[in-house]
């Protein structure tokens, strides 16, 4: 009932409240950019989710070890850091994430981490040969 009411009232009341002359092409482009970013983020999350379950089906031992290690790390961090401070750090990071991403800091450090992981994997493959 609320959805039907909102569907009827929002288009009728929005131009009166916000005014139709205040919406510019720049704002429209920004809106499209935000929508595109939301869709891309959703696709990334779904992709990671599918990879996660593919790993679970194809390599159950690797899945088990990955989950065991990640949960152990989370438990260790939770043991070492007070919960209130940990919550503060998580919330601060989440609030700062869009700005860090916009300035390319996240991309820079993720790229560095990927290169290091690739180096370690190549080094391990050379040892095995």
C-alpha cells in the first residue's frame, strides 16, 4: 500500500517541492554516473559471490583453508583491538572510501598488492619446477 501511494504521490509532489527548473544537465550526468557506479559495484559483488561458490564447488579444500585463515585473522584482530575502536576504524574507512577511490589511492594500493601476490605465485611456481 505504501509503495503504491509513494508511486502515485512522488511524481505529483516532487516538482512542487524541488522545482523542475533546478535540475541541470550537469546534475543529470552526475546522476547517471552514480547509477553506473552502483550497477558496476553490484556486478562486482555478484562476480565475487559466484567465484566464491565456484571455489567451494571445484576446490573444497582450498575453500576450507581460505575460510579458516580468513576467520582466524578476523578473530585475531577482534581479540587484539577493542570493539568500539574497531567499529570506529571500520566506519571511518567506509566514510573515507569514496574520496580515496576518487583520488586513485585505492586503485594504487590494490594494484601494488596484486603485483606482490603475482610475484609470490611466480616465485612459488619456479620453486616447484
